[in-house]
């Protein structure tokens, strides 16, 4: 399983099976997972750096929330909504 898909599963562990299945079926969904993984890595890098990165950190947190919603929408559209 690609690391990017693992990151999505780490965020939504209750939907691990649905995420893994959809990632296996949909290149578009895998691309969303890859974007999420890259955004998360970038956020962590900014958070670990010295200096004033508050604006970039805020931007990446917003981006990650948007990607999380996109993951949720993709799962719902595929008939696999996030389990509560």
C-alpha cells in the first residue's frame, strides 16, 4: 500500500477498508491521497523550522482540511461514506 494511502487511513482509521479499496480502484482518489500526503509532509516541515512560518502553517492546515473533505466526498460518492 502506498504511503499516501496510509496517511489517509491514519486520518480516517474507521474507514481504512473503504479507503484502501477505493485507492485500488481510482487513480483520481489516489491522487487526492498523494496531495494530502505531500501537504502533510510540508506542514510538518514548516512546523519544525525556526522562523515565522505562521502564515504558511495556517495555509497548509486549511489545505489539509479541504483535502480531508475531498477524501470524504470521494468516499461518499463511491457509496463508502466515512463511518461515524
